[in-house]
C-alpha cells in the first residue's frame, strides 16, 4: 500500500501538470518528486536504525532550549536582559554601517511590523477576521497626501490626523459589520477593500485616479528635513516602538482580556457582562489607528501614493504575517512581518518563484504549525490547562461550532 | 438596448452562478470559504484554450467543430475535477479539525500558489482563444443576440438543472445534504464523509471549469489573474443568495450579473463593482442569512 503511494503520487502530479508544463516538464517533476520521496523514505529508515552521535544530540538539545527561550517559555531574567540588550543594540547601531538598500528594506519591514501589530489587535486578540485592513492603510496614506499637497499640513500634525481618520472609518466598518460573524465579516471587509480601491482609482478629481498623488511633503523638524533613508529608518523605528508599547499594554489590559473572551466565546463573554458591541467597535478603531499611522509614514517616505499599493493582496500579506508569526503574540507578529518582508529580498534571484513558495509556505504552516512561529503564551497556558482537565477539547483543535 | 443589457447580464450572471455553486456547496459542508475555487475556474479557462489549440493542430476542429468543443468541455472538466480533488486532499483534509482560521489561510495560500504556477508555466501575457467559426447572431425583438450568449445561458441552465436533480434525487445527493446538516451524525449513520466531501469538490470544479471554458470563448482571451475577481464576485453571489443554499447561489449569480450589466450601462461603468458590493453589504445587514438562506439562529 505504501509503495503504491510512492509511485502513484508522482504519476498523479505529473499528469496534473502535463497540459501546463508539457510532457518533458511533467516527467521531470514526477521524477523529482519520486526521488524526493525515495530520499525521505531512506532518511526515515536510516534514522530508525542509526543513533545520532552524542555531540549532535547535545547540539540539538541546546538549539531546542534556545528556541524554547525565544518563544517565551520562562526565560531567566539574565537571559531576557541579554536578549533585549542585543536586539536593541543591533537595531540602533547596525543601520549606521549598512547600505541604503538594506536600510530601505528594513524601513519597509518597519511599516509592515506596525501594520501587522495593528491587525493583530483585530484578528489575533478580538478574533474578528478582517480582510479589509489595508483600506485603513490607504486611508491614512491618502489623508496625508491630500493634507500635505492641498493644505500644506505638516507630517507631525498629519500623523495623529491620519490615524484618527482611519479610526473613524474603522468605527464605521465596525458598526456596519456588528451583526455579522466569522466568514460573513470576512467577505464584507473584503468588499470594503474593493470599494476603497475603486474609489481611489476612479474619483479623479480628488485622488488623481490611477496616476496617484505626487510630491507629498517630507517630514521636517525645524530646519532638519527627513530625506535620507537612514532618517526614515529611525523615524519608523520610533513609530514601531510606540506601537509595540501600546499593543503590549492593550494586550495586558482589561480591554485585552475582554477581547480574548469575545474571541473564545462571544455568547459566554456577553453573559458574563462584557460589552461586546462597544469592544468590537473599539477593536476595529484601535486596529485602524495603526494602519492610518503606517499609511501616513508610507506617503511621507515615498512622497507618492497610488491605488496600486493598496490592493486586497496586500491585506492578505499582512494577514499572513500575523498568522505566520502567531496570532495574538506580539513578538511572534513582529517576527512574522520581518520574515515576510525580508525573505523575498534575500531570495531575489528566485524572484519569479517567491510567490509560489510563499503560497506553499502558508499551506504548510497551517498543516504543521498552525499556532505560528512564536505562539501566544497566554493561549498556550489555556491549552495546557484544558489538556489536563478535559483531555481533547482544547481551543486549538475543538470542532467548529 | 435594455433587452440587450438584460441578456448580457444573464450571460454574465450564469457564469457567476456556476462558480458560486462551487463556493456554496463547499461552504455548506465544510464551512470553509474555498478561496482557491476561483483559481480552478481560471485553470478551466486555460485548459479550454490549450485543448482547443491542440485539437486545431491535430485537425479535429476544422472537420468536427461540435465534437471538438464537446471534447474541450469534457477534458477541461476532468482536469479541473482532478485539481479540485488534489486541492482538497493536500490543503484542506489535514486541517479539517483545526482552528477555523487555519483552512482559510491554507485556501489563500493555495490560491496564490496556483496563480503563480499558471503564470510561471504559461507566461503572464494574455492567452488567446483560437478563432472558431460561429453561426450568425439571432435577431429577437429586433435585437441581435450573439450565439455565444445564448449558448452560455442555455448550458448553465442545463448544468444547474442537472445539479438540482443530482442533489435532490440521487443517493449521493441525499448523503451530501445529510452531511451538510450534521457531519458527525451523517458519519454515524454510515455515510462516508470523506467521499462526500471529495464528490462536492469534484462537482464544484466541474461547474467552474464549464464557466471557465465559456468565459474564454466569450471574451476570447484569459489571463492568470482572472480567477481572483471572478472568485470574489461569485462568492458575493453565493452570500447574496444565502450561503450553503444551492438555488440561492443560482439566484445570487443572476442578480449580480444583471446588477453589474445594468449598473454599468445606466449609471457608471467605472463603479460597477461597487454596486455589487453595496448590494451585498445591504443584504447582509438587512437579512444576514442571504436572500434564500434560513434565518440562522446561533447555537450555544
């Protein structure tokens, strides 16, 4: 039976791709998959019969310990302090010696960290599947673009203004979708992205249509104008720190706990006195603020906005950062954003294959590590408690109601 | 003019309805938005072009047009069914008991994967449908109607009637309805759940492939990203009619097609997509279950 799989799977997949890749391509793929399967099988046989040398065993154990430490399973104070210091030092000093290209990539990563943390509030904490998050990013970016080019408003004033406008739209979307649950919410927010995108594309008088808005003002402090990549790097770093601080405080607050209650069981939360209506709207608003702020920064950094930057696909990218890193976990989400932005840059030689790989990675992650790279510690506690008391009914694997 | 637009809308709506059926059936059983379903439709359209090109090279199209068209539909349907099956087996079955966001993300990943797979193997340029000789337009009430539009509407209606008979009359259809109502209970009375789910994916994929081939014939060209917009529209249609509800998906598809066609010609062609989504949001707020959906009460 097993042997049948080793031949059947390559043949099946080869036949599937034949019309698209031609006979030679299909044959090559089938052979590669067959050899891969053979290698896998051999590896399993070998690992069963041969014991690993002690040194390698110790090394693996050490690596495992490091990963456990990083993923927040009670590191000692000293470890924690060393880790924090190393990261802070690297983030502050390294960019001074890096070239502009790398700094630009890191700045972009910073923008996505802010976006992912904001979306984490809505999806990770409150459990509302928002596929339209990128529209708030667009609203923030266009707010600053218009305020700057039409009224000459400064960046510093636009930052809170853009955030507030986005939050306002967040409240509106929150109120509209209040009665909807789960997948219906997803589809309405998806429609919201499309509507915002179409309006940006077609409302020529205000948004200048697909051509976008050019010559957006640069941020300035007195006589100092932010112009070089490194300036923007430190600016986004400050915004990222502010976001992390705010999101982390929220996570530990009464509001954060209420969101988690809603996420786990809305009816039960309501029954215990959580004001679900107000809190769900609040989640949309507080999530949207950060997208708005990131949007204002985006417009200032590139001095140009166009509808092309704010498609549904971008929404998916940000969502995948949250999922990849670990929903509800702040360090996880930061790691997820960094990986999704930086990995494609590293793999630039395989540029045309990277989206293919990205799609496959999303699927594989869901199958083999659905809690994300660094899972939410609170969720893990819940999981263990339930494991002990009930055996199988855990929040991660319970049947969908 | 109005009549012409209504026929256009019906043809467009028929395509949406065919795709929407796949969404609604999968949702009815798995409660999963199968984001990759639009990609199956796109693959169907590509296969239509590839197969017809092949038949033209062989010389079959020139001598037996109807036979070769039939073989194009059949071949595309078989391949799409195989893709649907593989998709379910690889990306969804391992996640059947996972947290409900997991299969959704997996579906999004599959969709990205399939789009790029087609782009890499077939190129990002438009693919052109081979020219075939068609009969003259038929004039009805003084309006010329393209034979393709009539063909699309008729084929879709036939397929939908076939689906309806399958779901309501056959043993497997009964098993599908039972599974949609309660998976665990259906399993207890001896229904093979895995088989039912596989059949659902196969049927959805076949309908999507038919939609894909017809769209490729109608517009004459396809691209690797057509699945995305069509998928969203079709899902909108499914929600509009009441997701999980088979006649609802058909109704939703036709309504959406008519709204788009009439809205584009009488109000604004640039905002035609906005109308569709505004209607969707309106329906969801006033009647969250969709037009034909049951009033779902929350199970506690």
